[in-house]
C-alpha cells in the first residue's frame, strides 16, 4: 500500500468520525463533500493499480 493511499484512507476515516459527531447541518454538508472528494481520489488511485486492471478482465 502506498503512502498516498494510506494517508487518503486515514483522512477518509477521520472525516467519517467527524461527520458522525457533527451537530451543525452546514458543517455536516461540508464534511460530506470533503469525504466524497477523498473517496473519488481513492477510487482513481485504486483503478490505476495493476491488480485492479487484472480484476476487471
């Protein structure tokens, strides 16, 4: 697992935890948007990996 992938996974988990305890609805929307951005980056990183190409065949 690359360092970048690990950091993104860690950030995703922290955003998820912050989202669970968020009280302000605007803060929750902001955190959810940030979580979606991190999730998109993770999926792009995963799809570039050689194992992911083999899994789609």
